[in-house]
């Protein structure tokens, strides 16, 4: 007789990308799952740590690719919990940082299915950190502000203005496509010499990082592939990146030519 599976859902943070930056608890949940529903920024290397016999369904929402609507994802989670038992909903970074986890939890729980959360290492912290960019630094920055640049309707979030007016390190997610508009907006409030970093595929083998100032990032825009998601960091803490020092020498040399 076929064993009846009790439906349950674990919302698991996968970490920023590198397969060894998931938590031990997260990996355990993956290995115990009956089925995995995973996001766009989850690496194949991480999925390969799970038995081939565990079904894995891609439910990513990346621009330019087939994109799943949030309602469809919610329905898939519930259907698969009733069909397979333990669903692991694997989400990039931490489930509660721009992850719409609350919508999934509310929907799943409305069917009486229990949900547990396994926190993940958010890209907001770990991607700058892996580049050696501190979020806070004594005497330089005493806070950081993690934000998205745009609201649902595409307009700039008021937070972008307020953060620009503060002395906080700004960490902007989902902003690479609007990099130039963001730089123009921030430049209204911050000095043009303020350092900025754009980090893509952070913590992974193809990680890349462009370092500049608000003033000269415009000249580097062609080196950034805007089809890849990335994190923008704006603040004096970025000056600690070794590339900033090299760039600074070039800037000084050029100012004498
Ligand atoms: C929908 S948000 C989800 C964030 C996620 N919950 C977290 O805590 O990292 C996706 C955004 O996170 C950022 N992101 C996630 N992983 C990244 C990585 N490995 N490198 C650079 N940016 C990343 C990008 O700004 C991307 O557009």
C-alpha cells in the first residue's frame, strides 16, 4: 500500500549563490524534501547536492525568461504538498528579503498546511562582504540601508532619496537595469566623488565587480551586463575595495593630463 504523505512546506533560504553558503539546516531540509520548487538565483551546484530522484521544479521570475506569476507559484506549492508531502520552497538569499515569503506563507497556511522557515544568508550582506566591502566601518559608516530602487509601478522609491540624504551605506537590490537613473538621483544628494560598486553573480565563479565613483560610473556602463541581476553599493566604505585605490590613481593621473 502507498504511504500517505503529510503535506508540509519549508521555506528555505539558499544563500547568495555559492552552493556552500546555504545553512546546514537548509541543506538538511533540501535532502529531506519530497519535492523542491526553486528560484532563478539558486545554483545548479546546490541542486546537485540533492538526490536525483527528488523532483525539482523551476519557478523563477527573472526578467527576459519564462516568468512564473506569484499566484501560480502559490498554487503549485499547495498542489505539490498534497501530492508529494514535504515541499521545500527554495528561495535566493533569505526568504524574507524581497522574497514575497509572507504571501506564500499566508496562502499555504490557508489550506491548513504547516510552514516552517529556514533563514538564509541574504545577498544584501554577503555579496558586498565577499568583495571585502564592509557594510559599516568605524568612523566611516555607522549604518546601512538595504532597499530596492523602484516601487511596483516603476517609480523611484522615496527611500532612495531619504537614504541618499543620510550618511548610511546604501545597498540597492534589483536596480542594475536602472543604474544610470539611480546614479543621477543619488547624485542630487551625495558628492560626485562618492564610491560606488556594482556586483553581479556575487559569491559565484563568474562574480564580477565594477568599482567607480558616482561621477565616473557613467563611463563604465558598457562594462556592466544589465541582463544579470546585481547589487549596487554606494558609500565611502566602498573606498576600502582594492580596485578603488587603483582607480583613484588613474583619476588623479588623468586630472593632470
Ligand atoms: C528578488 S531579490 C531577492 C533577494 C534575496 N531574498 C536575498 O536575500 O538575497 C533578487 C535581487 O537580489 C540581488 N541578488 C541576489 N543574489 C545575488 C548575487 N549572487 N549577486 C548579486 N546580486 C544578487 C539582486 O539585486 C537581485 O535582483
